[in-house]
């Protein structure tokens, strides 16, 4: 799994795309499932705060180190905020 750094925090992240959706589902732990919105794959999961999050194709799924701490980040935000390690 590629590693990225949010200055100064290092996180694991994977972009949710048609090519990587199965890998992302396998990588994540906890309560998550694949779904569809208007025929397009989405990934739904609970955040550590108990809120449902949705990752759409092109979004990044970020794991910040705490068990089950995943959250979606839009690609444009991810590119501005994180750099590859």
C-alpha cells in the first residue's frame, strides 16, 4: 500500500478508482461496504466518530494510524495536503 505524508503526519492512503476498488475493500478493516450511486461504485464506511462517510471514484481513503480511523478525501484536496514518502 503506498505511504503518503500529511505534513508532519504520515498516513496510509489509496485512491478509490475502478482499478483499485477491490484492493481498497480488502485493505480496510471494520464496517465498510461497496455500494452504487446512480450506477457508479461508491464505498461507504463509518468514521471513528460514528458518522457514515462515502468515498466516490477518484476520492482517496486515508487511514491515520488509529484502528479503524479511515476517512475520504477529495483528490484535489489530497494532492494539496499530502506528499508521497
